[in-house]
C-alpha cells in the first residue's frame, strides 16, 4: 500500500514543452501571388494600351497621308487658267517640278515627286508646254511625256506675210493656206489699215510668238497685228507725223518696208529713206529692185533686165510712187528712218563694201562712179 509520498508517482507533473516552430501561412502566400499576377496583368494592359495608341496614331497618319496624296494627285476642283512652262536644255527634274508648283499646275511638288517614285518620272524634252493650273498628276505626266505642245514662230524684219504663213501652216493643227486666208479675210484690221483694205502685208509685229494648242489662225493674226500697232505707235507713227512728210500712216509703213529691204543694215536706213522721199518729191520712179523682186515672189538676189520689164504695180521702174502695199515687215530701225529721215539731196545709192556700207550721191554721174568702185571691190 502506498503512502502519501507516492503521490508524485501516481500523478506525474507536466514537463515543460519546447516552443512551437513558425508554420507558413498559406493564405498570405496566395494573396502575394494574386497581387503579382494582378500587377503583371496591369503592365500588360498598359503595354497593350500604349501599342494600341501608337498603332492608332500611325493609322491616322497613314490615312491622313493617303488622303493628302490622293487630293493632290487628283486635283479636286475645276482646271484653272492656261499657263506656259518652258523646259530648258538639260534642266533637272527637280527644277521642272518646282516650275510646275510655282505656276500652280500642281499643288505640291513633294506629292508629285512621290508620284514619280511610283509611276516613274516622265522623260521631258526641252521646249514649251501649255498646261492648266490645278491639273491631275496623270494629266501633267501625259502632257510632259508627249513633248512640247507650244511652237515658236519668228517674224523677222524683212519677212513677208507669205513667209510667216509658211511657218504657221506647218504647225500641228494648222492647214496649208489657213493663215493667208485668215489674214486676208477682213476679220482683223490694223489701226493703220487704209479704208476698204484687207491686206495685212507689212503690218505683222516682228519678234517671236509662242503658238498655243487650239489657237486659230485668226487668233494668231490678231496677236501679230496688235503687236505691230503697239510698236508703230511707240515709234511715233500717227496721222500727224505722217502728214508732216506728206504721206498717210499706211504710206509711211510702205516706205519703211522698202527701207528695210534696200538698207540692209540700220546705219544705211535713214539715208535710204531720204532717197525715197527725194525721188517722190521730184516725181521720179523709185527704181527699187526690192519691189520688183516682191512682185516675182523672190527674197533678194539679182534683178535681170527682163525682170525690170515685168508688168506689175510693184515694178517701181515702170511705175512712179510707192508700191501699192508694204513689201515686208519693217523693223523698228526702218520705221524710225522712215519717220525721221535726215536732210540731204541724195537721189541714188549703191552698196560699195562687203560689210554693208553704201555710198549715196546727188547725181547720176556720182552714182556711176560709185558703181565702178563697187565693181572694183568684187560687188555686183
């Protein structure tokens, strides 16, 4: 039987336990992983939004560029006025495109260069081109590729109306005889045309003209006559100035045309004009070879004894006074000479030097001596 002292054996005392180790909290770890996934998702969404925004901007830029290019290329709206673009020999493509832009044929030189990149730059020949403001790139390229469509016509001093007509009639769109018919139709008159006359010989302004596509012969004749009238007025031709010479304005033009043919070079022309006026004043035939050659349809060359017998109002060996019409287009120098002849008693002249120098004389004996001088120098 146990005694009181055996109590500890029956009810053992609890022994102290070591502290428990920390155990991971699964709830906390799950929350951390969720946050990381959320952050990644947010970053992805942000990147997608940035990419979408950049893509949208690029798309808008592409659409805006395409719209701009199409508007420039197809030139919305009606064509504008006609303009002339002249391409020089060896001129660069950039220079040509700049000219097109400056004259508003195209709206943007950059857009046209881009068009050239896709369609190829046209091969442009030197010359002048008629285009319109606000044309499509395709139209401009087609015109430039076809070559110049504007043709120059030169009316030189001493040219006859028939010589001018030959130039115009040879142009595309113009028929043989068309210019002459237009000039004699009466549709155009000079301010100096005599009443009832439709003859425009001698009254086409000298210089160069650019004949545009579609221009009619009448339009060309009108432009040439308008230039002549302006030049004649600038030279001082008027009813009063002609009357001071005892002539009409038309007769002054006729005299100037003879001066042009007979004087050769400007230095001779004033004295030739004085010879003409002196012969008229003395009721002498002018005896000018140039008028006979005009009747023969010839421009220069020797006049034979048979030529001098031709029955024509232009034969100033057989007929006194001025020829019935001018015989060519007079230059400004010839017009000035006819309007302002110097004083002098000359009745004759002859070419005495191959440089064009003429000798003038008052008497036939002096003229014969000058003719011998000319022959000694190998002149006809």
